[in-house]
C-alpha cells in the first residue's frame, strides 16, 4: 500500500461482507458459483476475520443480493444482454430470486446473536438502493473491512461507492475472490491505485487484536 492505512484499532470499524451466500458459495445450489476450492478458501478466511472482529465487539454486516422478481434483474440492460449466453453471469435471471436457497448466508459466517443482515442489495454497488449506509452511519462507522464476492464487480463497485461516501475502505485480500479469476488481481490493483487499501488477513487480524 502506498498510503498509510487507516487505524483499524480505532473502534469505528465494521466488517462488511458482500454476498457470502449459497448462491455463490454452495456448489449444490449456486446459480453463479465460485470454484469449490476457491469458495472453501474464501469462507475459511472470512471465518478467521469475522471471529476477530466479533471478539473486539465490532459490527459485522452481511449484505445479500435479493430480488422480489425477475423483472428487477431484467431491467438492467447489460444483464439482460448476457443472460443465457456463454458469459460467466449467464444465469443472472435465475440468481437470488424469491424462495431460492441461494439467498441463505453460508452458516460458517453467520452469528445470529451478533451480526446484522442487509438483504436489499439489488446491484453491484452494495450502497445503491439499500440500507447499508444507514446501518453504518447510525453506528458511527468510519472504516470498512470489506470482504466477499466478486472482486471485479460487487467488491470493486462497493469500494468505489464507499470511497465516494468518505468511508476508509480496506479490502481484506484473502477474503475476496471472483468467478472471473483473470480479473481478480486487476480489480485489487484498481482499488489500491485509486479507491482504498488492500490488506492481508494476518495484518488485519493483528491490528484488531492490538
């Protein structure tokens, strides 16, 4: 990182996970799956991070994409254009619809006694048309430890949006990945260059525990 990182030990920090749900991470039901080994690795890293965040008594906010119906997806012209093609998002019109098992958070990352779930995400940007900003502002949060799927779409878009809202955004490198593997490092490079920090899991946990 070329810029000094924010003070993760300040207490005005929250972990924000993006789409750590079965729709990406459970091979049995996922409509937009990560490779099984990648999903397993990302989940393990998130468990380690979130355990440290909870131990500090800091908020954990899980953002989950969900729709009332397919028309809310199809209204996006690009998504409609790539549906049922050979694109990685070809299942977009079947992703996160009502009743889908994909709407469920992976159980490894969910603590019902501590965590907050934001279930109104509609687009790549987790702030757009959701209650995320209110949840964070009302708790005095200034720094986000960002994790989730996909690095080059939802994680990148949320980092850009968080930057525009004057949050300090720290993407935890081992806790993000993508179903477009060729673009993972490129997305992290864009974030480092212009929008936030990319930090290793070990360094973040150490900062939380200091």
